[in-house]
C-alpha cells in the first residue's frame, strides 16, 4: 500500500476505535462504574472455574503484560521493521515512545474515570489502581500491535501464522485479568479499544509525516528512486530537447535523425521533411 493509503486506513481505524472507547467510557461514567453487560456473569464463571494449574498458568501469562516484556517486544518490533542501522535506531525511539506515551495517556484516562475493581474476595492475583481501562490489557495489546505491524511490513515467510500467535498472546493477557478476578470484562474491552486507537494514530502520523528514506521497512535505494520519480526532470522542456539524446554527437539517436530528416544520400529517393 502507498503511504497515503496507509495513513488514511490507520487513521480511520484509530478514530473508530477511540470513538467506541469514548462511548463505552461515557456509559460507564453515567452508571457510576457498576458492572455492565456480561461483566457480573463472566466474573462469576471465572470464580467458579479455577483449578490450581490453570490459575498458575494464568498468573504467569498475565505477568507478561507488564514490566519489561512489552518494551522488549517494542524493541524487537523496531529491529524487525528497520533495514538499516539508522532506520532501526529511529524505529526503537518511535516504538518505545508509542508504548510509553500510550501508557501515560491510559493512566490519565483511568484516573479520570475512576472505576472500582471487582470485589477483593474474588481476586486470584495482586492488582492496584482503578479498573478502566485495564493496564495489563492495554500494554500487552500495544506491544503485540507494534510487533504485528513490524512483521507485516517486512512480510517474511509465515507472517500470517506469526501474526496470529502474537495476536492470541495479546488477547490472552487481557482475558486472564477477567479470569483472575481483578478486572471486569468491559475494562478489558476498553483496553483493547484504547490500544487500537493509539496505534492507529501513531501509525497514521508516521506514514503521513516521516520522510520516506527514514521510514522503517524501506530500502535506501527504493526511497531514493521514489523521490527521484516524483521530481520533474526538466530536460524535456524547450524546442531543442531532442538534442540531449544518447547519440555521441549530441543530436539524438540514429532513429530520431532518420525520423525527422531527409535521407543523407542525395541519390536515394525518399520523403523530405516538410518545411
């Protein structure tokens, strides 16, 4: 896809996700943070289905949604997308900045909404802060989203299965928050929508404003060729433009001379060029 198309598509997806997020947040604030939709039913099911092995696996998986793991994925995404050292260095700054700024913005929204968590008696792991949107869910979704974009940019073999694996991990981290009883399901949905909106905004900004030669995933030769194709040559203007041909005498090629002039041999018959 062209850069303008990528910017438009990413911006549209981000705007749609943030619109849905805003509607959900307003509904939640209007109901004073009480459980919505299937929140209570899913929490009740989770509390009643907690074998020890599954709880241990859920705790291990949920821990990958915070701390160093998401930032390691962001750095990995930068190295996958970049082709040159300069592109990779810039991609690291962009990916880490996207993840860090997204976390800061999410924390601000969480403080403003101030939704209480489920009852403490239903918790199966430690948690802190307000509930909406889920921090682990948002952070894991941002890390997974950045890595998925990097994989799709490079397009290696097996990109589709790898994309599915990354996406399943990002979604599973959010679901463990409900299973462990520290978040309502709508908190997790809010985290997914927030992450999708933020990544769409960042991708649209990069595709729209970052110079082509610095964009991760492009080659230096390709960027130079694209820039050269966009620039006017200027050599075809003027009445004597045919004089810049490839002939050794500067008068154009042999075919061009034969097309525009009479035959060189006066003894041969042929049409002369009209006056």
